[in-house]
């Protein structure tokens, strides 16, 4: 049985999966509101409804997209029928299933491998940033300690635009010293940056809508009104919170988080406190909303800063329903 070109299984890193999903959807996404576009989760997928929808022709568009998040949570009782459907999937239905780590020994994985296209993405984002920053500093006759770099990355949420801006100033602060240390980073943040990306994540977790908006506007001007960069910053924050929730759920102690995530202890502690204020689903839904916001802003369909502020308002409101210490 030949592979079906409209069935995809995306595994691994969330950021790279998002990018690949955009490529798959392609030009169709420019009219995403007019397309038949459905999203579900493996653990709440009703198989009969899914099969009926997948076989129903979308009369108002040429294709329909069915996105399945957490496909690894599909009930075992449904895996066989689901797998049997894959080679029969009609051409007008595009199925994009995603998972952070579907077991490659599972029947579901083998079904996608046999009938569809499987793509796995692995990204050590920290290592990529470390290489880029090392080169940036070497050109200026400087180097940075691992501890200082880890602190800078987390304080600025992995935003290279902000990291470069900060390093330009920190290099000046360091003077004739060849090595940049953690104290240089802390001094810069306290003196030159009234708000950093970390404050945005803290404000969302603390349900402080006013501060979230204030920090967002500051960062918006700081990085040249670059909405994709702001979206990337927020996504970094949400992804970190998601990682912390997963680790805590697996029994990792809060004291061990710093070592596991390669973070300064105070950063890991703040993340642990913030992560407890959100459910896993809230974080996943927020990432999906960011994906749509990013696309709409790029296609000029929304005013970018207004849409981002509305996002912060909604997500701050969603956080109000969570109580400290409640895990999903």
C-alpha cells in the first residue's frame, strides 16, 4: 500500500513542529478562517465523529485540515480502527498528528510510518544560542561564562534580538575584562532594563493584567515593533512552564529543576511557582492561540499590537480560574 501524501505525524520539538505544520498547510493557511479547519486531542477524540468528518467533503473549500494534538493519548481501543482508516483517507482531508514523544514501538507509530509521512524534530535551542553568542562575543574580543550566559538567556527568554542588545551594553560595562560574568548580567538588567521578558511571564502567572500589558508595550518598542519576536518570547515562556509542569508531574523535585533544566536556581524556582498556576491544557491552548495570532499579524489581517494585547488579556483572565498549587 503506497503512502498517503496527506497524512503527517510530527514528533519532537514544539517550535520545529509549529514551523513544519505551517509549511504543510502552506498557502491554504492564508485563508485559514475560510478553510475547514478542525483541532482535537487524542484523549478526547471521538473516533466515529472523527471518521465521519474526515470522510465528509468540505463544500466551501478544496481541502479540510484535521489537527490531532497529543496523538499518543488516543485510546488503545481506537488505535486499530484509526490505523485502518489511514490508507483510505480521502485526498481532500489532510491529517496532521502531533506528539512530543510517541513510542516508536507502538502500533500507532507504525501505522503512520506505513501509510503517511513521519517527521521527527530535535532541537537543542540552548546549544544553538550558545554558539551564536560565542561567535558574537569573539568578534568583540570577549567571552562569557556558562553561568552568565544561562542567566542572560533565561532573563531574556531566548530572544536573540534582546540578547544582542544586552551584550552590546554589557561589553561596554566589562571594559578591558575579557570575560563576562553573571554579575555583569545582573547589573545590566537592574540598571538598563526596567522590564524584561521574564516579567511578562511572571505577570501572566500572577494574573497582573496591567503589568503584562506594560511589559509587552515596553518590549514591543525595545525590539523595533517586531511582533514575531514578541510572539517568540512569549512562546519561550510558555514552553518553559510546560517543561516544568511535565518534570514536576514525573516527580522531579523543585530543588532538582535547576540542574535538569540547566538554569540558575532562582530562575528555576520562579518557573516552578508560575507553572503551578496554569494547567497543561491552558499552556497548550495558549501556544495554539499564539500560532494563529502570529499568522494573522503576518498576513495583515489584524492589528498586531492590539491582537497581542487581547491575547494577554484573555490569558491573564484564564489564569484567574487557576489556584496556586493545582496541577493538571
